C-alpha cells in the first residue's frame, strides 16, 4: 500500500510535506512526496489526511512484569525502601498475575505509539505463554546475590527459556545483586549468541555511598538479607564494573544517575556502550540530576525508557520526552525524538531497520494529528498527550479510526 499524510517525518532526513510511504509486506520500499510515490509505485493509496506519519517509538528500558503495580508504592524515602516495598508486592503475585501484567503492559505501550520495546523480565519461562503484539527484545533479568556459586546455572537456564523468543538478551541486574561470575557468563553467552546485554548501573546515590563508605541504607538492606556484600573498597560502581566486566557496543547501561566525571570518561575510553535514561522514574525517586551534558561531552548516545509502573504512572514515551525537555531545556524536541527512535534502534543493532522511515526499514509506523497552530512538527509530536490513533506494526495496521478501516 501507499500511506499518505500531510507530513512524513522519516527521522533519516527532513520532514516531507504532502508525503507518502510505500509498504510491501513488512518492509518500507519507498518514501517521498505523494505525487512522486504514486508515479513510482502501484500500491493502493491510504490517505491519513491531516496527520503526521512517523516511525513507531522504541522503549529502551521497561519492566512489564510490574504493570499491575501502578500506584502501589508511594515515592520512597530511599531507594532501598523502594526495593523492600516492591519485594513485598511481588510476593503477592502469581504466575498468572505476571502474565496478565505483561499483556496489559504490551497493550498500553502500543496505545502510546511504542512499536518496539526492550523488556526486562525476571521470569523468562513465562515468555512462551505470551504473544507479544509489538516488536520485543526480551531480556532475562538475573540475580545471584544469594547464590553466586550458581551463576553459570542461573544464566544457562534463563537462556533455554529466552530462546523461545525471536529477539532476546541478558540482563544481570546490578553490581550489588549480580556477581562478577554472573556478568562474565552473560558476556560469554552474548558473544556466542550475538545478543545484546543490559544492566542497571549507578542508579542511586545509595550505591555510591555503599561503594565509598561500605555502609548506608543499601548496605544495611543487603546485610538484613544475610547475603555477602559485593564490596567495592572505595571504587565507584562504574569503576568496579569496568574492572569486572568488558563493556562494549552490546551493552545498554540503564540509569547512570550517580556518577563522577572520571566514571564517564573511563566508560567512554573503554567502549561506547549505550545509555538508557528513564526521566519520569528518575523524578519519582528524587535522584540527583541526570548528567546529560556530561554524557554528551563524551559522545554517548542516550535512549529513553519508561522503567516500570512500580515507579511511573503510564508507559507513554511522549511523556518521557516532555519530562526530559522540562529538565533539559537546552535540548530540542527533534533531539529527544531521536532518543526514542534512531538511538533506541542503534542500541539493539537495528540501525536503518527501526526508528526510521527509509527503504529497507521495517514498516513500523504511527500517525498523529497535525496541529495547525504549531509551526514546528517536532514540537507537535512531543506535545502529543493522547493515545495514538493509527498504528502499523510489521506492515500490518493494528489500530486505526473507523473511517480508515
């Protein structure tokens, strides 16, 4: 088909007025002005009218396991208090609760225009029971803090379940819950299977306190569990990880909220891993300011995620973009949209295939109403607050107004 809209925003180039996209099967085959596309292509036209046609959004860090925990935990006094609270809530959930939670999360994410999601799950065995409605990278979230001698078994068992998914990766949880052995095993598997990796790193000031002082609320929490602390002996979490693990372009590092400039410099000199930032979850926890300018200085590409609904109100990436602009007014709407499209695609090795409208890319598209009062199309996109009226995933229209059915 040929999909026409008032403005096409390809992200790989400048916006196209009175534009169109030709789709064959699951692939984009042409993009340009509508009259030019009609001359080159023979597909049936679908006119979306006064709409903006753009790539579907990419959520680079999410935990759909916890969709059912929306509003269940008030903003905590400390990060370790939140860990205690979510562990108490998780203890009440059954396997069916988790399946329902993941399905509800998928549906909500798609309503908000997300067509690709990087989802961390603590229960890889449930993947086979779920039919994902959008393009999904499943990351098995792994913890061995209670039994580090079983690191290899924990990783290998997760892989057996993850392989039922079309796209997957591994997520050793964090330096204070995953041993060096577990990180090493995950890295070994990722190299062998050519899959991405992600981890939570330097998420809270409490991790830095534990690193330097070998104490604080997080250390006390781990002590209360009767587990052996992963003590850093004066190293920051980032320096500890650089000594423990070989970061490279496979890695998506989530958060990096509590870092020194020397941490970012060392990380940059090691490898240009990708950074996933979750603006509204960051606000919920009251973390210290996210050092976006420092990451920019050292050339890191930042992508955006929603985190879980145990620390957020919904799964809208539009709201994440607005929150980032509120905190970083020096950024442009175009720049933050790049973080939810091109940068997210780059993080999973899908450059030129996702987050863009160009020949050869997957036909994952969304459209939004074009505002006649907003001269900048990128401002209109970021300001959008509703559910997305028209969505195409993998070449199939999965949501549309009745007038376009």
